[in-house]
C-alpha cells in the first residue's frame, strides 16, 4: 500500500477530496472518530493525519511515501524530498507585516516575530538587513501590537487577521500553496504507483 500523510485540518480535507476524485478514495476517512490511520486495500492506499508541519518529517524519513504539505513548511524546514506537484490549493502569501506607520530605523536591529525563523532569516539576509528573530508558535500578530517586535513574518490568507488588528502587509516574500511531495527512495522503488498517483491527481486538478 502507498502510505500518504495528510495535514490535519481544512487543507488536508480538501486535498483528500482531490485524492478521492483521482481514484484513491478511502471512505473510512470520513467517519467522525479519533482514528489516525485509514486504509483502502482495494485502492492500495493508507492515509494518516499528522500535524501540518510534521508531514515532511514522515515523508523524508520514509514513514510515508507521499505527503501533502504547504510550501511554507518546505521553505522553512527544507526536507530532503521530491516536490511533485503544485496542488494550487491552500493559497496564501508569506509576508512581512507591521503597523501602518511602520518606519524601518536602520540604526538598530529589526525585531522580527515569526513562526518561520529560517524563511525570515533568509529573506532579510538577501536584503542585508540585520535582524533579531523572536520565535513564536502562534498569534504572531500580537507581537507588534504589544511592542514585542517591530514587524512579523507570517502567512496572510484573507488578510482579515491583519486588518482586525490594525496591521498591514509591508512586503510580500513569496506566494504559498499546497504541494504533493514524495520520499526519495519511494520515488525510485515505487515508481509506477507514484507516477500513476501524480498523473491522476494532476488530471483532476486540471478539470
Ligand atoms: C494563520 C496565520 C495568520 C492567519 C492569516 O494563523 O499565522 O495568523 O492564519 O489568515 P488570514 O489572512 O485569513 O486572516 P493560524 O490560523 O494558523 O493560527 P496561529 O498562527 O495563530 O496558530
């Protein structure tokens, strides 16, 4: 069976719908319970739900052959996996955001709060701006409001969270969307199954 790691939550559910349309359905997954793995031997698939930021760990280490993960996670953790397909869902932007009247005073370090320290560091390195990273795990928007940071580097989807907290996008770093990833060994040794899955899914996405 092909092992597929899905990110828990809305994106994962949407991604599963596409997998089902592509012929990899597993009706047990829709049952409301706390099980974490679901399989459909007829279709040769076993799915499991994992924390979105853990999907690439399962795939990189071969516990999953295939995974669905946001480009943000790939950019942040840079796992050694193949990126097979842009699923064109879960679209959002990685941005620098801050107060409307933000002014970057270059005479001191810029304090940047984020869940994505690697992405933020690389971005500011490319701009030769020295920063002080403040690593947070959620509610990032609070940081500039409370004076913990000057700006944030975070995901912006609808822009609502920023708007309701009187913050604005200052710079766009990179567009983000969900990607189909594959373990490197599985890609070689389960070539046929992986190619089929990739092709079927690509066809569904084009409909
Ligand atoms: C994400 C992100 C923003 C928000 C953006 O947070 O960190 O806070 O969504 O979405 P919007 O532009 O549509 O308002 P998430 O819901 O993952 O929560 P957390 O980061 O606070 O844990």
